[in-house]
C-alpha cells in the first residue's frame, strides 16, 4: 500500500475507522515517532485532510490507553505535532521550495491540529470525570494552557470566543488547582449575549452547543463550591438554573472509580468536588437556590439556661405544661 501513495492517502482520507485502528496499534507498539514521520511524506497525489485524521487518531489512541488519569503522553504528542507543523509540506505545487522545507501557508479550509486540539480539550475536561486528568504533570498542562492563551488566537483556527471558552474550561480541571475565575467571567458574558458568548457563528448554535454550555455551567458551580466559594456557586445556580438542571447527569460508576483510587489521599478540595459532582439536582437546589427558605440560625442568649430551653423547644424535645409525658400503661405481670 505504501508503494502507491495516491491509493493510501485516499484510503486514509476516506476511511476514518482504518486510520483509528492504525493509530491504535501504532501507539500500542510504541511507533508514535514513525507515524509522525509519516506526516512529513508528500505524495504526488496528495490531499490535505489525511494528516489531520492521523493526528486526531493518535490523540484518541493515547486517550484510550490511558487508565491512570494521566494525560502526559497526549500532551507530549501534541507538542511534537506542533513542532512538525512549521515544516509541513503543502499540496500547492506552484509553491515549490528549492532551499529545503520552510514554513508555507496551508489552505484556509485545512488545519493539521484542529481535530486533535478539540479531542484533547474534551479529554482534559471530561465531564464524567470530576477530577479530570488529575495525575497529569502540572508543567505540561500549564504549557498547553499558555499555547491556548497566546499562540492559538494568532493562528485564527478558532474564534476568540472559542479560545476563551477552551482556556476557561481547562482551568476548571487544572491538576495543580481548580480555578473557577475565568469561567465566571465567561458566564457573565453568557448572561448578556447568550450562545454568542461561546460561538459567534449563529449557524452552529443549537441543542448540542446548549448541552456543552450546560455542562460548563454545572462544572463551574461544582468547582466554586469545592473551593468554598459558595457565593459564586449560588450565583451560577440561580442565574443559570435551567442550564444547571438540563446538564446531562454524570455516570455514578465513573465517579466511583477515581474516588476509590484516591481513598484517603484525596485533598479537602477534591473530596468536596466529588461530593458536589455526585449530588442530585434536587439536593443542589436545597443547598444553592435562593428560593428555598433556609433554617434560621440559633442565636446564643445571654442566659445559658434559657438558650438551652429554647434549643430544646426548637427540636421539640422540651416538656411543656400542655404536653407532659404520660406514664406508660403496662398489663398485670409485665
């Protein structure tokens, strides 16, 4: 197949399942470098789409083989793909370079890492896993965040709103500390602009994006609660109660796996985040909703005896003149 470049590039362009299987077994056998070198080949009959499928397939394969909540392999792979993108060949035959490979403009309809970056974003901020890839190296995670913040806007592959959404979403799952600050700023814009705050293209608005926003709202409230920022958690719930309620519920089985692996090593914030993620919407409404009347706080009286009597009356345990305990009637001989 490799002796006929026009044939295998066509197969890899059209058959996504074949590309996924090829990348899966390549990752199992440790042939990631070979697959990356394959991307540099410039067949005579070339199309610009098969490379993007290979890059996405490699990220998907690394994710499937990750069982330890560690995304180091995926992040290192995306950085390796970023390095070869600068010398990537073009299919435009009129722009042949005589002095070796240099940076060449690619067609506007094609981007090598668009699918891979979207897949990596979903993997790092997976809604079903409350703690995310919590074993990931924080330095690698931060390096990818800096790339999203500084380099990605200049590439113009994603809109500024999408880049801000990506950055805010990844901050909610940062392995060195969950940060709800950027997400709260994003939701303030969402309260004014609606789905345009996340996607400027109206043609892409719809139920699918609404569900992604609902998960983002729920995640922001959970992280704020885990960080003991109850004011922000209540603001998110009461402002976007419809989105919070419509978020697809998490799988309890997937929640129990990281909780059991952490056992006693979980931090205070991690335990609070797991509890908030496993809580039902009805229980969250009792805790966060402003419409629910909360129990009044017991005020300490100056007289301790009076305070104790008041506390017993609140619980209904103190005896009063109108309701005294009657002696228990027993049968003879019992």
